[in-house]
C-alpha cells in the first residue's frame, strides 16, 4: 500500500517491504514504487509503520520539486494561451464587419472564421487534457483553468456577457477535470482514448460559447446599423440568378440590356424590400444565425473529435521519450466482501 514517504532519489511514492535476505533480513524499508527502475529506499523506524499517513516526516527532492514546478508553469501557460486564442475568436465572431476575418464578406471569410473557431476548440481540448492528466493536485489544475478563463475574458471584451461566458468556461473546465480524473482512477492502465467522453461534453459547451459570441455580435450590429442583407449574399443570389434562372424565365430573344435590367431590379429588391421586411424580424435573425452556426460546428466536430486524442497521444509519447514525464505504477489496497 502506498505511503506518504517519498523516494529520496526520484520523489515517487513508496511502499513498505520486508528484506528477505542479506544483513538486513527481516527489516522493513520504504521502497520506491518504481522499483526495480529506481532503487531508492528508506529504513522504517521502529513504530513508524501504521502512522505513515499522519507522519510529518517526508523525504523530498528539491530538484524534482523545482522541475515539477517549472513543467507545471509551462503547461499552465499553454492553457492560458488557449484561453486567449478562444477569446480572440469570440472577438472576431462579434466583429461588426460582418463578423468575418478581413471584413470582405465573402463565403471564404465565413469558412475561414469557422476554421479558426474549430482550431480554438481543439487547442483548448488538447491543453485542458494535458492539465487534467499530468497535474495531480486538483486545486492547482483548477487555478490554471481559472487563469485561462481570465485570459479569455480579457482577450474578448470587458462586459457582463464576456464575464458570464468566462465563468461558464471555468465551470466546464472543472467538470472536465473531474471527469478525466474519475476516468483515470477507474482504469488499471492509462489510455488517452479513455478521456474522449469528457472531451465530447467540453466540445459542446465551447461551441455554445462561440455561438453566444456570434449571437451578441450580430445583435449589436443590427441594433447599430439596422438589418440588411450582406453585400456578399446579394451578389451571390444575383450571380446564381444570372447563371441558372434568368435564361429559363426570360424569352429567348431577350437582349443583353433587358437581361441587365432584370438583374438590377432583383438586386434593388434584395437590398430594399427584403431588408425592410427583415427589419420586422431582426430580433430573430441573430438566433437563427447562431443556431445555424451551432449545427454546422457540431457537425464538424463529428469529423474532428479524434484529433485531440491523437495530438495528446503524440505529446505524451514525445514527453515520455524526452523524460519530461514518466509512467508510474501505484499499488492500491482494495476491500471487498466474500464468502468464508
């Protein structure tokens, strides 16, 4: 059974073992849980066994402690950077220039913004996975999630909406930490794929936060400028009509001037009549747009949900080979009922 005494060589947990041969036969020792990889051991003092859980005597390696702190800070900075990234995406979603990077308003800008949003979701999922798996102390991990939520709040905007979104981000981060730890503790051997269920819930909430930013961005834009069809949308409808519909509606002897006049009337109708009609339903437009964005992003996550576990597996593989992290084997005591 594990004790509170730490290995003097590597800082891992120790277990109590009794020497069976040699000059110390019959004597008890605290032996490193990583034995035979690590041969660190500490003699058990008389009467010490059975009090190890409350004993104040601990053997720590300052080098290991300092190295752990440095690594934990690095991982925390990565999660904070992911929060900043998501905050910037939320800011882009709330931009008044048609909520698209570059502001040109074409379909490719919309796709580019969607790709940035998915990249932010993957980044948060990967960095949160690293924290949940490698940081043993729940409270240290919770503080890292809190700092990441603060970074999201500051990189987006200082408002009540962004504060609520950052709070939800923090809470779902805590839920994710708990779910990953519970999953790890219920398994004999750690596998990255075992934490996918927790990442699924994380993805859903993060997508909802992105769509929240999109909703409030469009709502503010409509309140300031009124409801109008985006110029890119008008151009696209007119181009489609010019290519596929006009020839089927107009007579064959229609001149180019008449054709251009019909397209001009269609453009005027879209820019004036449709916009004025949509003004009556402007309160519902942001909801519809956010709902469509949520559906599209949820569909996209079905195809990219395997990416975070693969990235995590690759990161853990590299860190193990570089000896930044290590695998530990723990011995636990299980109490069960049985028939005599």
